[in-house]
C-alpha cells in the first residue's frame, strides 16, 4: 500500500470516529503528544493538547459528517494533509494535519482548523 493510502486510512478513521462520537477510536489516529489549534472569530488563538478534541467528541456522534480529503504531501517520515469536513453536528471545518511516521505507522501530530460556519 502506498504512503498516501496509509495516511488516507488514518484520516478516514478520524472521520469515522467523529461520525460515531468515539474518542477512543479517534485517538488511534493521533500521536500521544498531538495538539489542536485554531483562531477564534475575534482573532485569538485557542487550543492545546489533542485531549481537548477527544473530550468534545466523546459520546457526541455526528451521523451526517462527511469529509473530502485534499492534497497529501509525503516526505518519507513526515507528511501534511488537508480535509474539508461538512456537517460536524451542524458545523463545517477545514482541517490541516501534520503527520509523522513512527515505525510503520502514520499518526497525526498536529491539527489546525478553520471553522467555516463562523466566517
């Protein structure tokens, strides 16, 4: 399987976890030290450890969530990827990820996102 296909599977698992509201499944896509950040409508930066996302997702399924995976750029042990998410419990986001390949496994190290519903 190609590196891009492996990364696509990581991102698809992330979306599946969002649909199910399953933080444990979502955590499988992320590195233990992963972070999440965004800019609020008033221009402030918010975020921190990825646990913020897991806490928000856990037990909150988004059954209509869909995602369109955009470009994936791979550099042997690092990568970047983009996904456009629609209807995550009524919100639309654009996520950009940095990923690391530890051993044979790709994991998301950072997530930055833009909330398109607040634009």
